[in-house]
C-alpha cells in the first residue's frame, strides 16, 4: 500500500512539474480606459489619474509614455520564454495634451500596429518601440538575479 501511495505522489509531482505556468509582467491599460482618452484634449495630468503613470517614458521630457506588458511561459526545467509582448505608446503635444495613442504587438519577428489614434500621421519614436519590442526573448532571468 505504501509503495503505491509513494508512486502516486511522485507521479503527481512529476506531472504538475511539467505543466506550463504563465506569468504576466508589466502593465497595459485596458482598452476601455484607453477609449476614454480624447486626442487633443486629455492632458498629461488627467491621463495620470485615468490610467496611472507608465514604467517607461520617452527620452525627452513630455515626449511620450510607454506601457509595456509581456507574458512568459515557464515549462518544467526549461528556461522561461517570453511568448507575447505589447506596448502602448502615448505621445504628447507641446501644450501637454495627448497627440497619439498607439498599441503595438510583436508577431513572427515583426512589429505590428494593433491600433492607432493619432492627430498626425508620422510616428516620431518608432525606434523606441522597435527597441522595446525587439528584445523579445533576449531576457535572461539568471542574469537579472546575479547568476552566472
């Protein structure tokens, strides 16, 4: 009786250890909250109280806010793998009002625009978005924890 119980426990631990675990990192404002933003009218101050401050900002003060969210898959003893990344970029006009709200994704190695609400047609910081999305899968969690 005891060996069977031990075998069942070991088998259960083995099976659950090989089940994928998904973890979300970062923050992307929900689509309903983004829909409340009025291009050319919502100020940076109002935006902060509506959806919160982002984890990343543009290099120039007031140039843009970037919300980055990613989904990681942990599977058994394999290293974690980033399977999805999304960026919401909000740009501001010189008067401090929102000028652009854009949502980017990453599919098959290419940046994809998921949605765009803009007052101007030229995107000024596509290179910043490329940098954020271009590092997909290049993160080594052992390096972040101080491992070798």
